[in-house]
């Protein structure tokens, strides 16, 4: 029986993993193969799942914990997709606060499901601007987590290379090669798709590296767990209805994210990402903020006004959950006032991830 290829994507919050995964799937399908997507998060209300489904991609979600701690759920999703869709390729995107995936996900996949799955080379998706920011946080727990994600992987995918000036990009790539000499660096744009074919070749079609050569990560789980707990997870689902003027989804999202970007209480925090998606059953508009000093990025955009929308917000930021929730809630209410829309809070979660407790951790072959 032909093995199904499975690609695990790692990388910090806001690195562009979801956009990368969906770009890779589109490229794989243009090459005549079938591909499916598994999203992952510490919570259960996930915009990434909507993004995959909104593009017509067969999507599953492993929620309420990372792949390593929800390994049985990952396997259930994988086997369900194989039984239902018989895909050639599965792309599984790990939550951005997780690391040590070689020992807790890749090796268990190979050991227990190697007859069914071909585990592909293991990349980390890296935002160069985030890397520079993290170097200013040397010695912190979040920097430790960020660095361990890079150390764990075989290949570095520089996902937003087009956002780095040409002269700075060459120097940055040289610095990466010096720090991680054994890891190839592949540049591409997750937004435009430029370079995604080369990334797909290195990972899926003509890989020069093998997951067989991956080695266990040396990591202190106490520091790793504390780093995850430094981040707050806030998920909110909303119903929006228009008053005197219709709701323009892109305007509503930009207004809310601009309000958050200018919030003094977020100015000195690490923002993993703040994603907002608005849908009306026909169209989906989605944008994200990953740095208060950077532009808001729209991944999907619709300007058509609507009488009503459903909104979903995923915020990942350094701080206490109640504090981050209050900041997001205030921004939503302020945006509703500015846009003359009514808002109903349907569901929300606010928490910090617990200590990682992998189902498997295989340190020796």
C-alpha cells in the first residue's frame, strides 16, 4: 500500500504557518496530487480551521492542546482523513507555542505508524522580523522557546522574506547560516506565494533531507512550560448586526486591530498574533496583527457591506488571560460604537496553556 506523506510545520505564533500551509496545499494540488490540512491550537475556536475550509480545502482540527499532548487526536484526524479522502499529502500545522516535536510527534509517527505514513523533512517557519525582536529578549523564557523551535527543525523557511529589505535580507540569511550551519534556509513569501515552489520541492517533491536523521532536542521542560504560560490565549466569537449603516467587514476588522495596535497596555508585550475573521455565510474577511510596529496584514478581504456578520477573534499575547481579554473586549466595544454596529458576545475562552505533557517522548531509536 502506498504511504501517505505527512508534513509537520513548526514555528512561533504569527510566523505565517497557516498561510504557508494553505499555499503549499494549493501548489501540491496544481501538481496533480491531493492534499489535506490539520490545524492545531491550545483552544477550540480557531480561525485557521475556517481559513482552510473557506478555501475549499479538506480540513480537520486538533484543539485544546498541542499535537504532542493530543497525539491520539492527531492520529484520529490522520486516519479519518486517510479513510475518507485518501490524500497523497497531509500538512499538519503545530500550534505556535509548541516545540520538541521531533521526540514527541515525528518519532512516534515513524515508530508506530511508519507502515502507513511517510514522514517528510521537518521545517520551522520563521518570520525574520520576529527573529530580530526575539534577539532583544535574550535570556527570557519566550526567547528560549523561540530558539528551541529553530533548533528542533531541519530546514528554516523564511516566510516573509519580501518584508525584509534586500541588503538586510542577505546579511540576515548569512547570520542564520552561521548560527545554524546544518540547516538550509529557504526564502519565500507566504503572502504572494513567490518561492513556495522551491519550498515545496525541498519538503515534498524532491527532498534532500530525511526525517530519519533528526535528533532529539535538548530542552528543559520547566522553562518550556513556563514560557508557554507567559502567553495568554483569548478566543471570542461574536454576532454583529448593522444599525443605520451596513457593516463593511474590512473596515470593521481594520478599526478593531488599529485600536488594539494603539492600546498602551500592549505596547511593551510580545504579541504572538491577533487574528480577526468576519463572515456572512458567503464571503470571509480575515486579517492579523503580529507586531504593533508593523502593518495589519489581510489574508482574505471583502469590501461588500453586510447587514450581519459572525466574527471570530484569536488573540495570543504576553500577559494574564483576564487582562488580555479585557483589552480585546474593550477594542471590540469601541469598534462597534465607531462603526455603528451592534455586538453580541456568544462565546469566549481566556487561559494560559498548562505544562506540556506529551503522550510519547522518544529520545532513542
